């Protein structure tokens, strides 16, 4: 039998009757159809183009849909979520401080699991970006003090030696040191193990921040009780050996402070922008905290937390928990905190008749992303059911090309044990994050879009199956049927 499609160049032999019958049988079968293969190739090209376009548009479509519920926090029950944070320079890593310990996420806040620290109340959590795996600190409620994990959250040990007060409300980790706000003033550690008091004894400190300045970093602390008469925002530095002084120029004297946020700098923003949320409004400063101006666009709401994008000094997200009652919400600013607008699409709106929506947001965190930032929010309704909401903000403006410095970088030196206010060493500015060359970034973006987990996984499977089908058809055509 002569194989189909095999061509012979030798002279035609004398045919017998049997051979003629065989040729006749073969000749009745249809000839190869090269157009069929071309049609399949055209179909594959169109399908691949459709999948690619769908994949490229999928992130923007998902981001534009607003807030969505992240994975549940198992065993949290009726507990609350007090703080959410992203690890600096690792946007996929996040942590949540809760009434049931510390929860961790390794996929940008989409899913959460309970760390080795569980069953205890945690006010605050912070990453040390200088270690790998990242060291994590947790400030506990009551008399728990500070615990540290040096293995990514699996095991925890006490790190409270010398801590003047073990009810730790807030933590900031910077280069060479940690600043803690407690129920009885500020404490500083240079090694993450031993602590010395750093002033403001007798005051409950609910917020601390560190700003890189010369010749030493400047520390800010916000008091949430007792109600002061000369101001609730205090500043230390940048002169080593100074004392805490109240910041009052433009700020209300008796307002309690709930958060202090420090933004990055850029080519056009030379001072780290600052934003303070208080019981008498939200205030921003563009000159290093010397003067303050009330933020606009916030009606009938008292913001309780705010955070800058790590790459954009103009982009700020803020939330309100409505003081534990109904109400609250999320706002966004694209001008450094000067004005805010509502940013609540996707948050739950169910509420008792005659009451405001139950959108109590306790804490917010922002991670830089490509091409859009990722934002997570701790949602704590007054009737229980705490959850984390998440969105990729596709409507955010593009960040500056080369951010220069972050408010989270400075070098802290511990004061003497008897000092009420301490000195500090000179701050440092990190090198800009490396960026891909345009051609490399384009190729990486296309490949990352097509093969991206988990959003377009079904498209990836269909695309791979289509490629395999085309390859099988090609093999059958050329090896069985022969070329046209």
C-alpha cells in the first residue's frame, strides 16, 4: 500500500489488476485540504488575541469594581481588627493585628491565615524590612508588652525588657531602631529587645511617626488621652537632646490624635508630607510640620486613620470608624490630603432603618503595585462581623517617576534611661527602587498578564489547550497526511 501523500519520482511500473483496484480505492478518498489547517491557524490567532486582550483588560476591570471581601480570618469570631499593614518593599506580604492575635497574608491581602501568635489581643503590628524572612513585632493589649517573630510569624518571643509600660498602642520600625507608643508615654529600642523611656510619661500615646530630617530624624507622637490643654500632637527633634514640644500652629489645642501618617517625597515634593487625624478634624502639612491646614471634602465624619501611598506623596487613603457606632467610610485624596472624596464603592451598605451605612473602617494600608496600588481596610462594624476588604485602585493617578525618600526611613539612637526625651542619629535616604527597562517591562507585563494566578486561570488553561490542539493537528497533517 502506498502511503497517502508520498510522492514517487521513479518511472511508473506496469500495473496489475490488484494494483489498479487498490489505486481506485485510494483515489476515492478526499485529497488533503490545506485550507482547513489555515482556517485552524486563523482561528487560533483570533482566539489568542481575544484571550490576550481579555487578560490585559482584566486587572483594570477587577480594580474598577471597588472594594471586595478578602479571605475570612478564621476563628476571629466576634473579635475586632485593630490594624492592617503591608511589609515595606514587599507588597505581597501583609499582617493584621486583632483580638485573636496576628494574621498574615502572602498574596497581597487576598487570603489570610493565623500566625503562631494567637488567642491574645494585639493592638499593633509592624515589619522590620531590613531582615529576611522579615522580623515582625506585635504590641499587645493590657500587660502583654511586645513580642517578636524572627521566622516570618511562626514562633514568637518576648521583647519587652525595660519597657516602661506593657500596654503598647503603636509601633514604628526604622533603620536601627523601633519607636513604641504606650499607655504611659514613648519608648525606644535600638536592638528590638531592650527598651528605655523616651518622654511623655503620663500620656496615652496612640500614634507615633518618624520623619527623616537633618541632623537627626524628627519624632511625632499623638496623645489620645487625657484631654490636653496645650495640644495633643508633640514633636521631638531634629536637634539631638531636645524635648517634646506641642505642635499647635493650625491645630486645635484640645483635639485628641488617632493617627499620624508620613508620605514619601518626590522631585516636586521636597518635604515629607504629614497628615494627622484628630477628634476635631483632619489636618495636613507640606512644610515638615511647621504649619497645618484643615482638610476639605469631609462632611459629617471624623477620620480615625489615614495612610499615604508609599510611592506617591499626593495619594492618601483615610477611614472612619464612627466611634464604634453606625456610620464610617473610606475617603481618598489625590492632592496630599488637602481635599478628600468618598471612596466607598463595594463596602457593605446594609444598616438599620434611619441609621447611616455600617462602614466602620478601623485601619487602612497601601502597597505599591504595578500598575496600580493595592489597598486593604479593616472593617469593624459595631454589631460584630469584622472583615478585611481589598481593592486594586485602577483610578489612582500615576505616581511620580522617582520617589526620593520614605517617611519610614531614619536611624534612631536610644536616649539615656533617665532621659525624658532622647537624641537621635542622622537619618538616611534609601536609593530609588530599581525599575525595569521599557522593553523588559513590556515583555514582563505581557507574560505576567497571560500567565497570572489566580484571576485569569481559566483563560490560561484554555490558551494552553488551544496551543496543544493546534500542535497535534499540525503533526497529524504533516506526518500522516503529508504536506499539501
